[in-house]
């Protein structure tokens, strides 16, 4: 589970692109020929990534999800937690501690 304190922001070492119907993240510091280094985001993951253009707190992110999607607070919380844990693990999202 991600620690919800502080702000989350994109790692500038990752490029975000929409290719046809898919949204992908590619780390620029790795060999692009390594296909396991290209990450596909689902619709909500792409939405969250776009919102992280500027640093936001967990609760700010949760609120924008609730405004955009017809989901419960619990579902927004769960989806956001899962996204942040995965992206922090990959190094695609960084944490700014206040």
C-alpha cells in the first residue's frame, strides 16, 4: 500500500503516448528494444497520469477520479492505491514529501 502523505508527480524519465487505442509509458533511460520496458495503461491509469502533470496529493487525485468517473469512494481509493503502488515500484511516479 502506498503511503498517502505528500504529493505524487510524474518521473520525467518516462514518456507518455497514445498509440491508436492504447496509452503507453516508455522509460527513456532504458533500451526501447526491450519490450518489457513498455507499460500499457488502462483508461483510469491514463487519466491519473495526465492529472499528475503537476504534483497532487492522494486525496486530490481521489477527488478528480470521483468527479470524472461514476465510482464509489472505496473503488476510487482502491484503483488509485493500485496505480500508485505499481507506478512507484516502476519509478514512473515519484513522491514529494512535504
